[in-house]
C-alpha cells in the first residue's frame, strides 16, 4: 500500500542522493551549505536520522535542535560509503512511520536541504516544478507566522499572507521563509 506523497518523498530523496554522490570528498566532508555549521555529510546524516520519527521523541533530545545535533554526531563515526549506503536505504525503503505519517512533511525537508547543499556549493539549483509545493509547504510548516507580516508573491505560484509584499520564485521565497541567509538579493520587497 502506498501512502500520500510517499512516491514524492522517494523521488526527492533520490535526487538528493544523486547530488550527494556527485560531490567530491572535500565537498562532502567540508563543503558549505546554507545550514549553519553543517557540511553536506551532516545534512545527509539528518536526512538518514530523521527517517525514524522516534528519534525526535527519545530522552536524548526532546528538542529538534538537540536531536539533529545527535544525529550528526552519531554519523561522524561512519565512512562516506557507509553513510551514503544508509541514505540510499532510506530512499528506497523509507521507515513505515515516514511513509504513513510524515511523507508530506519529510518531502519538503529533503527538498529544502537539497537546495541548502546546491546553493551552499554554488551549484545550479533550479527547482523541478513537482518539488515547488513541497519546499513551500516545508517553509510554511515552520514559519507560517511570517505570513502575518508578509504577503509572499511567487512568480511561479500562488500568493499568500498579508502585509509587506515580497516577490520572487517559489524556491527563493521558501528558502527565505525558512531562514536561509543570503536569499534577499533574489527577492523584491514592495
């Protein structure tokens, strides 16, 4: 049985993994991303670790930041091939909880983090049309309160919110809403 957005989650994880495999060892281990203090290997550790939702409810964490930090730290003991293998495993066979309950949320997380890596390394970062709803959903999941101050007007999507207008692509607006630094020059504030 397939669950809502399960295929989307697997597709976006596969895109992410192809990017991970295309990186040099130096980029993988030490490359810049838009995630504070995370190299691409750390982003991969987060994607792998977050496949098991229970990680966020264990006594070691109880906060997203602490749990993410533990995932990254635990993955430091893995070689690049081992971590990449785990990445492909969660891509091809997501955990049942991911498939049932969180595919909608996790799909956007993968798209956002994929863009974090591509942008951080200065690589082309055009977003496929089918990924645009997921990245915007991710941004709004965590930062919808910003729509009380801003009306976002995507050049390639639906406007929403109230207040000062901010124009740009869906991808740039979602990255900005998600708190990524350096996106402002791509946006027009009216």
